[in-house]
C-alpha cells in the first residue's frame, strides 16, 4: 500500500490522469510476455526526463520500489512489479527527437517502437539494425534494458553495438549522460554497463542510436531438410567455414506445422527442419557468398534449396519465421519459452538432446532459433490449467538451460534473466562472481529500489508471483517473432 499523500505527490508531477491505482487499470500492467504475473501498487506515465527525476526522488525518499516498463513484450519477467510499488510506464515518451542522416544517428526517447524508427529513417535509405522479438511493438528502452538481439544480430551485433550514448536517471533522481554521439568515448564504459542491466541500475530516458545504410543487395535462401540433425550440421558447417550471413534462422518440424497453415509461407509441412539464410552487401560479394553457402549446405543432403526471386517471395519466407510464435497457439494453449545460447559447433549435440528430453517427458517442444549464433528458443508446449503439465514445463526448461551452460553457452542470449532464470544463476556463476555483480548495483542504487529482486537469486525466496501466460501472444502481437 502506498500512502495517499504519496499518490498526490505523484499526481502533482505528471497529472492526475497519468497516475493509475484502480484495480481495473492495474490488471493491464501485471504481466509481460513471459509466464509471470504480479500487480503493481500504482502505475505512473511520465512524459519527460525531468518528470522521471522528480518521481525517482519521491520514491527514494519514501523507499518505494520502482520498475520501468516499455511495451511489456519482455520474456523473462523483467518488467513485472514483483514487489508491488511504482511501475513507470514509458510509452508516453515516444518521440524521435533527431535524425542525422549525414552521421547516421538518431536520438530517441525510450518509448519509441523499434520498427517505427526504421520506418522513420527509411526515406534516407537507413535503418536500425537490431530486430528483436516483437519488433512491431517493443520499444527502444526495453531493447536497451535487455540488450536485445534478433535474426540479423548474427552479422550486425546486438543492441549494445548500436547504442552510442544514453541519458539516464538513477535511483536518487540524478540525470546523467553516458557515452555520446561517437563510438569512442574516454573513461569507463558506463553506457555498456547500463545496457542489458534490466532496469536495475538506472532508467534510460534518451538514447543516441547508430543507424545503418541499406545494403545494395539482399538474397534470401530457404534450405529444407529431412531431419533436424542435418539442418543443425549444415549451420555449424557454414559458420565454421568463415562465412557470416546477415541472418541464419532455423525452425523444426513442430514449428513448421504451426506456422505454415497460419501464414502460408511455402514451407513443406513434411520437412524435419528448414533454414532461412539471408546474405546482404555489395551485389558481387552477395552472389559469391550465396554460392559458397549453397555449396556447404548441399553437403548435408537438403531436400531443396530455394532462393527468393522477388521481394514478395522474401517477405513470404520471413512471414513463416516471424509468425512461428503466434502460431504455436494452434498446437497448445500455452508455451514456456527458453532463451539459452550455445556455441554453433554444439548445435547437433544439443538439439538432439532436446529431442530426447521431449520424448522422455512426452512433452512437445517446438524449436525456433537464431541458429547462426547458437541462440536457442525451445518452446515447451503445455496447458497451464493442468498443474502437472505446468510443473513439468518448468522442470524441462531448467534442464534445457543447464544443458546450454554445460555445452559452453549461457542462460540467456537476449531475453534477460529477470525473474525466470535467476535461480539458475549459481549454475553458471560461483558465489564470488554473483557477489561482485551484485555490488555493482549498490553503486547506482544503494537502497535497491530499482527493479528489485531481478537477476540475482538471493532475492528469489521472497518471490510472490503467480503463474499465468494468458494473453502472452496478444501482448507481443500476431506478427511477433522470437
């Protein structure tokens, strides 16, 4: 419960209509795109950096937890107000403040939708390279908090590679700039520390982003394989050959079964797996790379390798990949999505073990993944109305994540740790590692008010969330992709 006097102070900063504390309003903000749910005590919608600064000062003085939230499309519970308190919804801060085509940068507020930035700069033949899950809905602030990736991060890197500078507000309300308008900046890389910190160190209020020039040529290939092992081996071979496509995605038979009837992308429903490979750059080099990639993939006996002949063909091929997440509802009421990474050389081994786990537990697991950089997204299908199925889904999720770590990978590639993976952090890090990381938080947030209880397992015992994944697909949008 937050004292009514505090509510009035919040209203004085942003306006009465932008402070929500009725039950009917709070329900909208109690979940993100993950399997967790917890209701904030109050939701505040600021419009400016100065308003956030004042709100942080109020929260700090009263020692009230505060959680920043973008579009709510996160997949690890990072934007869940697990301990109640104030939830800051940043969707009103949605302005593109500057576009500098000559220097290929844009200055934006955190509530700008990822895809809308690319649309805004397309007239200059530019685009914003990171293309994460729910690109049509997710916001730049959330992308920075999670260090989001996407299919094209294989060649172009994740969010941190495209953020030059950020304006932030810390837990005491102090406003600071980290980084700037150029790639190189003297001193400690505090910009880098903030990116991927899941809103636990500060709140990003502006970002200077690096834009990319549209490539001269783009070629998209679809390689169809009889089984998953062949496709996995082909990915490992392409990457080990030294060729780096712009994107290299994989879908298994279960994902194809869900996606194809929904979007009619042209995937054969009897295939064991498909690879979607995109190559970009100068026309001559693209042709050479495509020929080399086809040569490598052909060694693993594909049923067929197709090349998109037109932009419409390319759009259709990507529609299947982008529609896989929302299409899983055709197969089961719910899915528990895992986000682990492995070295690409371990794809055959790990994907085979995931198939064995699925058979052992008699639980269907649909696999869609950023195969080129080993970022797995197994979706464990179940019905949350069945307590036994729910328990097994979580158990399988933990087994797969440990499998990723054992293979030399990590617990998360782009979704973050949040609530869902924090209890597994000791499996990847020892106590000294965790202690060192947690000390960093106290430098920026002495009272542990910013997104408390996330990432580190020592807070997990006080968790109060209840399981639910209702409306998760609608949160991320029908065109969302993992």
